[in-house]
């Protein structure tokens, strides 16, 4: 399915914006790989009639990340653990700051079933380029995954147990959303 010309707004009612983290280090067995949902976000996708004027803007509230799943680890991730992780993300990692992505170039994928997107991601006051592909399903669902290397934005990946348990520098940011009627 190709996307028809028009302006589309997406948010939590249309799908999921998520972050996946993995763990590493000598004590990695003690930690969890996390699936985190961004609960306050908005994306605006403008598709021009002839493919020109196509743009994507995504904003996310850095204080709206909620742990949905923790896999691995020596014991199950409890509710207190989730709340503690969310507090650490809010206070120490994202510092409750807004996150913004603005496209600088959007082109139709060669097969006509998606978009190739390039743009600028602003995270903790640092803006750097980011590129990813957006797939469009026959059912009108959009799917994309972008790998964000935290250190490229001046972030030090979270570590505990004197550095023996760390979050891998590269996290995956994904979207799975239904394209609303234009």
C-alpha cells in the first residue's frame, strides 16, 4: 500500500512508540532487557501530491516512558523495579526533556511501499542526524525501527553494580501504528 497525499496525525491512540534496551557486562544476568512504551507522543506526516513537500515530525514527552516488559534477569521484574527504572529514566537519563525528530528528507521507498527518512533527532539538547525506513503494510499500518546510539547524543548509558551491569549503548526506537484516514 502506498500512502495517499495528505496530512496525518498519529499518537498513542493510533499505535505504539517504543524503546527496547539490552543489557551487557559481567553482571548482565542480573539485569533485564526492557520494552518501554512512550505514552505521550505525536507524529505528523505530510505527504505532498507529487511526493514533494513530504515531511515527518515526531515529538515525545521524555517523562512519559513506562516499562512494559523485562525479559531475562535472575528474577522477574516486579512493580517496584518498574517504578524505580521509570524514575531513573525521568531523573537521570532523559531528565524529563522533550525529544524531537524533524525530517530533512523523505522519499518513497524503491518498491513504493514505504518511506526512506532522514532527519535530525534532538535529545537532551543535542541534535544529530538519524535515518530509518518506514514500512507501510497492506492494512495501512506503519512500522519503523531506528537505532539510537546514546553516546552520540552525549548520553552515558546507564550502569549499575559499579559498571558490572550496563545498558547497551544502542537502543532501538520503534513505531507500530495504524495510518489514520487522511
